[in-house]
C-alpha cells in the first residue's frame, strides 16, 4: 500500500512539472507570436503613412515616475516648429486604424502628430484604468511636447471613444498649450454630471449596459500591457454568467475593472477619484464635438452645455448614426432600419482641418452654430443656439388602459405584466457598441417581433392629425408597484406607420431602487405605488401625419441591458438567484402616468 501511494505521488509530481513546463512554453510561444504580430502591424502601419518621419519612441515620465511610450511623426523635410495633434489611446499607438486616419489628414497639412499609449497599455508602464490618471498624464505630455524643438507650443487633440474621453479629462486641467479639441463619440466621459452616472458609458438609468461593457472589457479591458490578446469568447454564455460581476473573469485570466465598476456603482468616493466629468469641472478649450443619436448623444449634449457654461466655446454636431461612425450611416443609406439620404453627408475631414487651422494657424474658422443636429425621418440638418432648441416646447402624452392619449384620463386603470429574468425580452436595436457580436444590431430597428410577448405592455395612440418633430429629451413619469424589493423598467417609444411597422425612436430604462436619484438608492415596499421617472434619451425625429406613437413598458432588454435578479441585494451584480417580478402600471387622474416629449413648432 505504501509503495503504491509513493508511486501515485511521484506520478502526480511528474505530471505537475510537465504541466508547468507546458504552461511556460505556451506563454513563451504566445509572447513570441505577439511580438511578431506587433512588428508586422508596425510595418503595415508605417507603409500606409506617406511622406512622414517617425522619431525613435520616446518614454515620457509622468508625475509619479511611470513612463509612457510615445511616438512622434513629422512631415518629411519639416524645418520649422509646428503645431501638434495629440492622441492618447488604450488600443496600441502603432496598430489602431484611427491613428493612421488622423495622421494622414494632419501631417500633410503641416502638423506634427504625437501618439501615446495610455498607462498600462502596450509599451507604457503602469496600470490601466479609465481615467483617474489621465488628466495629469495628458498635462505632463503637453509639457513634454512644448519643450521639443519641433513644437511651436500649440497642441490640438482629436479622436473617438476612449481617444475622445481622454481629451475631456485633459481639458479639465485648462493647460495653456491645449488650443483646440475634437472629441468624437466621447459621451462616455460623463460621470455624475447632469445626474447621468454614466461612467465610461457603462450604465443607463443605473443598469449595466451589458452587451457593450462585457464586449469591451473582455476584449480590451486588461490592466497591464502584456495581456492585451483577445480571448475566445462565447458571448451568449458570458451574458448569462451569474453572478454577473464574474462574467469577464470567466474569459480573461488577468484582472480588469469590470467587476470593480459593478461593485462600486453606489460608492460616491470611488467615482470622485475616477476622472469622469462632474459638476465641479470647468473648461476653457475651444471644442468641436461630434456624437450620434444612437451613441451617447444625450451625454455629449450635456457635456457641451456644461463646457460652454464654464467658459469654453464650441460646437456640437449630432449625426444620425452609431458609435464612432463619422459617415453617420449615410454611406450605407440607412441607420438601423431607417433610410437616410446619402446627399446629406458632411465632409468632416475638411471641417476638422479648418477648425484646427483656425485655432493654431490663424485660418478662418468654420461657420458653425452651437448645435448642429440631424432630424431622423425628416432627412434634414437643423441648427440651434442651445439644447433643447429655444423654440421647442414640451408636449404631454398620457397613458391609459386604451393606449396613449393627449387628454388626461379621469378613470383609474391598471395593466400588469410579469418580468422574469430567466426569460428576458430580447434586445432589438438601441444604443450599443463594442459588443463583439455582428448579429447584435444597434440603432432604430423594427420592434414588431417582440410586441406579442405577454411581458411587454404596448400602448398606442390614434393616428396623428399633424406631423410632430421631436427635438430634445423624451422622459416618462410612471406610477408602478411591484412585489419585489427591486426591479427594472425599460421604456421604448416607436413610430408606427399605416402598415403597422413599429420602428424604434428611442428607449430608456431605470433600476427602480434609483427612482429618487442615482445617489439615493432605496428598495421598494410590496404593494406600495411609486412615482418613478424614466429618461428615454434625447432624439430628433419626425413622426409623419397618419402615423401613430407607441410606447413599450417592460422589465428587460437583454443583452443590451443586464438582467435584474429582483432580489434587492446591496450589490445586484452579485446575485445568483432569480425571481420573477409582477409589475403593475397605474393610470388615471390620481396616478397620471405620462410621457413628456420635446417638440418643435409645426412646419
């Protein structure tokens, strides 16, 4: 028996050593392949840039001593100090296509281009996190740029998504060298400003934007530069992991901020140190901001309004399309299922050059209003001095047992549905990006496939006698009760044509514990009726005469939004047991559930 046990232990030891060697070999092979891949990408990157000189990689020391890898590109033959375009990004300064896009635009126009890996990414030191260090890191990089012989002391910034959000954090420093900024798709920079609590675009109404957040963190969320590879991901399985806070860890061996963000959502002290934009931040840098209705337009509009209110000047342009799509959908002739007129496309390359030239070369500025926005289903650009437009007005639509009506119902009525997190309502469009799933479409999609579900209330108006043009926020006030301590509401406004096609206009959501504000969570008491506000986001959309408005009231949109297990735990993302929620919508004179639209004058 003793001899057999010794043999077994020896076998286990040998297998353990062999396994360790195998793991080490695997890691070495992966490292070699990664280096070879990066060298190939770098050669391809350089070959696509014409007439430029790239200086040897610089390592710039940050205030805490961490060194960030930085590339400098100069026009060939440049013999004078130049204004600079700077990009800071987490996606690899020598591999990300947007870097090449803007380098090819600005280098021939007589600009230096500086590109930097954010801390914890690729060749840079430190640990990655959005965005507690980025204001200081960006300012230190500006100090370095302005001390170089090739710099004339002026810097502008450009880039989309994370490349735009780092611009926003940098602009809070009001660094004197920062002369202009073009943040694109950067609504994710918003933190507590305007009550948003968006934080990296991860949350809507206090609910995790699951498909977008999971897709981004599982692909690009590693906190150190040596673990940037894309793992093999079963997205459908990942979306259903319980507890949800562990979903990304099921696919990445290295740590990310995914679980931290979920754990800390109610922790004001954590977010105060995070670098996302809050009410106390002030701005001075001239800006040209661009976003899209089915990206983070509402957040970007709030940012632009706040920037102007605190001292900056600038324009915000709202496109009809999706995240980081400067074509706005015009190149495809549609956004989602909504056709667009390609003739209305804008030349943003020319606009961006003119804007930077005006701020750093003494050129003529572009003739732009404070707000330039596209009206969906009207196929028309409109201008405004503020948002919402000064000539807009509120319009109230009431909910009743018979549908949507302009007259306030006097008789009480109620509608009830059961929201089961194990059988959630499927997502059809809306605001999504970075999901990693080609079949998960974003934007305004037809909603008819889900309108027959018994867990989705459908309330419809009579045909409109006159067209209405929405331009501003859409909000709802509902009176509801439920039999669980916490659950979610998802509202969706649609445009129903005479043939019955129901096209999403926009949607919004609320985790009901946050009905009094994101900073005042409070669970619900069974059988008590609560008045709850739901934001359906900002939109500009024309609903034609003869069409009908329709409102969906339901409890989920999966996987766009995370499911609520309905248990009321302090951390809902740590829950593993699901329970259905019975939700009752109350309507009538004493409980006037209603929509509030923002509309333009007829015409």
